[in-house]
C-alpha cells in the first residue's frame, strides 16, 4: 500500500474488489457488506476528526510529565482508532460469524473507550470542547450504523471453541 492509497484519516479506502464473493453471486445484494462499508466510511470520518483534534491538543501544562502523559494518551487513542478500522475491514474478509462477533466486540469496546477518553480530555482542557463534542456525536452516528451492521450477521455452522458466541 502506498501513501497515495491513504486519505487524511491515514486509513485505506474501501475497495469492493478486496472481498470475496462466491462465483456467480456477485450480482446479489449483500446487506452485511453494505452496512460494513457505511460503518467503515463513518469510522474514517471519526479518525480524520480525531487526528485534527489531537494534533491541536494542548500539551503545554508546564511540566514534562503532563506532556508525556498527553502524548501517550494521544498515541493510545490513535492506536485504538486504527485497530478499529482494521477490525471493520477484516470482519468481511471471510464472513464467518465468530470472526464478525469477535471483531464487533473489539470495535464496540474501542469506540466506547475513545468516546470516554475524549470526554476526559475535554474536562482536562487537552482538546477543544467543540472538537470533542463533534467527534462524540460522530461516534453516536457510528453506533447506529454498527447496530445495523450487527443485525445482518448470519450464524453459520462453525462452533466457537471458547463458547462465547453460541
């Protein structure tokens, strides 16, 4: 992947060709994949907004420890954001119910964690309040798309050896 393949979010574009479909089934609508695509596009918007807010983050509190903490917090949030994007994309590669459920759990956890961290950063005046609220509102929109996506999951014949997604 080249830098040209990435946009301001730092994430690759969705490419329908990257996902397998059974031969002769290409013409059929795939509601789960379309919901996943919408979810991914929304997440890219969130990541782009986060990067902007975090790049303008207030890290000048006078002491080195606060600056290090701020940079670490920023790195953790961006790491969670990029992992979320990867989990969204990888849930559609095989279409297995267990993989989708595992990824959905991680996606939900990361989105909730990011939303909470942004609230803390607003309270600590590390990011502009209007930036934090805008991103949190986009995460709320993401949550609604997430519900649509998950509602399209189809159980399959594969057993979850850990017994979580039965």
